[in-house]
């Protein structure tokens, strides 16, 4: 079974529409393809750069304590919020 992240590299018409757009990404630390490559790496390899990221209650990389307040943050690697 292939999920959307596994199929995305072969969807050329969709890739053409996504590139250069201001995109938001809802994901977390376990957002990986069948090769266990994180969605950030998959999208970067496809020349797609989300402008903003949305994360679950424990933070984008699941590193926040339970019941902790998560503030806006900027990703050091990509510069996205």
C-alpha cells in the first residue's frame, strides 16, 4: 500500500502546481514515506518548500512535555514557522 507521500513524486501535474506556491504543512515527527524518509526531506527533494508548518500538541518533533504550551517557533534548517 502506498500513501500520498509515496505517490507524490510520480504526480507530475500536482508537483507542477505545488512548486512556488505558499503552502502550509500539517505533519509531525512520524510523517514518513515507506522508506522512513521524513516529509521534510521528501518535499525538499521535490523542490517544494512549505511556508508554514502546523504541529500537534507535543510540537513538530514531538519533543515538548505533556501539557506544555507550544509557542510559535522557527525551524533552524528551513527557516519556516
